[in-house]
C-alpha cells in the first residue's frame, strides 16, 4: 500500500518516527512530507533513512514529477501526525501553501488526522469547528489521547500512541469507517497507557479458504458437498474488521464475498491447493475453512456420461485428494516460520468414537495450531445461519466452545487467533 505520511510541526513529531517504522515493517511504501516547522523538530535525514524515500516539503522540488498532484492521486492512504491546530485549520479551509496541503487537496483515498496540541488549543471553538468541517467531508480525525503534555500540564491533546494510530490507519484503509471519527483504535487511559487493541490483526495478512470444492465427473456433473461458504465468509469479514489484510480463496459459495477483501475463485481441490500454498507464503495466518473433497474421480469424461439401456451402469473410481492443511503445516515448519495455521474439521460420530475423539486425532495428525470442530449432519452447520464449534489447541489448552450465528462464531475464532498471535507469535 502507498502511504503519504504528513508530519506537523509539534514536539510529538518525534513519536511519528515509530509510526513510520510500523508502516514500513508492515511492507507499505511510505512517502513522508514534513511541514517546514516539523523539520525543526525532526530532520529530513531521519525521515529518508526510515522510509527509504526522498523527502521534501516544497512544491518546487522535482517539478517535472508534478509531486503536488501525483502524490495525492497515487496514495492509497494519507496519515497526518501530529496534526497541529495550524494544520487542521489549513486543511479545513483548503489552503495549498506547501506540499502537504497541496497533497491533501489532491487526495483520492482515505485521510486520517491524529491531532496533538495543548488542551486549550484542542478545545478552542475554532479548532473544534475545523475538526467538524473535516469530518463532514469524510476525513477521519481521531480524538487526541489524554495525558502529560509539554511542560507540567496534563489533559486531552496528547498524540495517540503510534500503535493506536497505525491500527486506526489500517482499519480505515480496509474500509472500516466505524473507527472514524470518534476515538483511537486502542483504548488509552488518562495517563496515556494502552489498555488493549480493538484491531488485534492490524498489520497482519490472513488467507482464508471457504466454500466447497467441486470435482468434475464430466462437463455436466461433479462430486461436491453441502458447504455454503457462510462460515468462511463470516471469518473473512471478522478478520477484516480486526484490521487484517484478508485474502479469501473461495470454492463454490452460496453467499457473496465480503467487501474489502481480495477474492480468488477456485473450483477443485487441486486448484485450491495450488492457490493456498502460494498465498500462504505471504501470510501471517492461514485458515482452512473450506470443505475440501477428500476424493476426486480418477478419470474425467470429456463428454457427458450417457444413460443407455444397452450399457452397464458406470463405475466411478475415486482417488485421494492431497491433504492441503497437512501440507501447509509441513511447509510452514520446514521454513521455520512463525505463521499461525488454523484448520476446520467437519466431523460425525459413530460406533468407533465421538466427534471430539475424532477431532483430537485429526489435530494430532494435521499438526495445525488450532482446529475448529463442527458436528455436522443433514440439518446441522451446512447451509445454516447458526453454528456451534469447539476450538482445540495443539498447545493443549482447554477446549473452547463457541455458539451462535456464524458471524458470532467467526468473531470468537478471530479473537482467539489474535490472542494466540500476541502470546506465541508477537510482532517483531
């Protein structure tokens, strides 16, 4: 993602170096535009070293590239931090007296301001009117945190912590307008201490498979299953809402993919395997929620298999499909990656064992980190709007139950994934 990071002229500019590092370490291409005043607090050399891009605040540098137009047009996201009272006023009134304000006027993507100033300046009627003007135009303006300010004063006006701004920016970039315009995406106490992220997967890439594969018998018929894709779609939406970049690899689904996610359509188990292995190489989390056919026809007829009175009934020989989940785990382990792999198991009990005993054996056999277990049947799970699951962990923690709508279940599964990532695979 191409991000323009505008830096205002306040003492909090030094914190923005940490925000810039969060953006670049998440793989984003960042162009920093400091105001002239900001360059008195943090030098251009710092921004260039951390971003890897040239830095200027003048519209007269690189005129041949028409930067004051191009940067705003090309940016997927513009973040301004600290947004001083002066910057908010200039943006609200449409001024264009430096490269940053020109870029803001040319912005074609989402814009986020993270204000920082003295309490009286933030609470002044002029500043509040400017903030309301910007918000009425669809711009996101975070509330400043409360805490120690420059000097001995405390109160609202403190720049939110870089992690809070980062998570709010990632959520906004993924279309989560609920973060704007009210508050930072990390709860902050009066002393400025973080009390936990509202976007636990911000900066993460999550690949999810969904739906049921179809294995062709001939140009007309196929072997399939009852999966509707509803649970996988709910997982994709929940991961998106948790701030992740989401890739949904979809076999046959009866519901549309959620907005704000990358969609890759497949049909067969072999196609799903190929895409998942490629996508997993660039993912922090892989969730195998698709109902993958265990078997496929050994031969696919090039023409429709006819039903004739003078011929015997056809005999269809099945061969085993690859175990995609097991292969994903094996590739992950061979690479020594800290990737989290989550499997789904649709199980039924029989005289040999119950659902959980089969699921525990599958977890051991597959080697994934978490296994979400469904008890399926003709009137259970497949195609339904509600679900009931048990989450098993390779680490041996107590099984976790979740029930309700498939959206409710998805939220619980994604929350568990966020907890596992923060506990076992923290950001580096």
